[in-house]
C-alpha cells in the first residue's frame, strides 16, 4: 500500500515538525534514530558519505517506524531526485536554490508529468509494481519539496523564488548564508540575522513553511517560537560524539 506523508499534512495544518540529520551510512543508526520520536529524518547525500544502495537500506530501516524519510540530494539535478525517490523517500531537500528557475527545476524533479519531469519506475514506493496506479495518483501531492535558501542571491530574490508553485519548505542554510556574506562561522551576525528575517517574512507571505537547522533543543525552541515549522536538530555523528564526550567528562579516573 502507498505510504502516507504525515509531515506534509502537519505542515499544511500549520503544525511544527522536528527531525534530525543522518550522515552516517548505516541502516542500524538510521533505525535507532528513527526510534527517538522525530517526525522526519533527512539522509544527507550532500555532506554525508551515503551512497544510493545504502540510502535504500536506510529508508527500509526508517520505514519500520512512523518517521518520514527525506533525502538531501548532492545538487539540484533531476537525476538525483529521480533515484532517491525510488528508494521510498517521501521528500527531497534541494541545496543552494538561488533563483526561481532553479526552484522550478527542483519542483519539477519531484513530480511526474504533466506537472513535472520525474520518470516512472516500478521500485519501492510503488510496491515494485503492486500498487503503481495508486502511487501515481497521489505521488505529486505526497512528496515534500524543500528548497534550501543559503546564499545572499537567494535572499535578494526570495519573493520570486517562493512564488514558484509546489515548494513546501524554505529551509535556511545559515552557515552558507553567512559565508556568502563574507561572514564565515558568524551565523549570529546582525547581517545574517537580517537576511534570515527577510526570508521569514517572505515565506509567511507566500504561505511556505520555514525550516532551519539548530544544534540544541533550546535553539530549536527559539526557532519554533519564531514560526519555524520544519526544524532539524543536530545530526547522528554529532549526537553520538556529544553523548560520548559527556560520559567521558563525568568519569572519575
């Protein structure tokens, strides 16, 4: 049977969803993270070292839980989107969207014709053909499309970018945005915060959910209070490392 996408439903209802990033190429880690209570997990093929076959197994592991698997592709290329959606992912995060043309390419990559250019296969999301017709009827509305806004060029043209139909989330990449302003590592700088505020206002006007990444629950709660509805908290390797360091620090030896 076709799997539903409760994250997309929650976002349409104005509700908050939380997730985390998976960068370790391991179905076991993916399954363990999926047991933590997140709404979604995004599998990172841009900065992580996850390949397509491992991605497939990680989606299988996540699908043993109610958590929604979303994939960040390495680049805004229809080939990447087509392949990752065949693994059963229910959303795609497209990095470095800087123009309405690039946003349109992202949306079309995630949708079947006539709305898009996604090719029709017969893999996991269609039950290997068992429920192909049912999937084709709902897929264009099922898949979550997340556009990363992470360059000053995108901020300057954000209204035209978010006017493209089919974008569900505008996801701020604060670190890259800061770097594009010549402020590497200074995401709290007033100029970076001003740019983020501009995106937030444009997203609210366009009816697009805001997303972003934070390192802690405290920081995530601040974003939620500011109206963000798609919040990534940490990543698997960082969470493991932080927990291990805390244990070691507490040992008397």
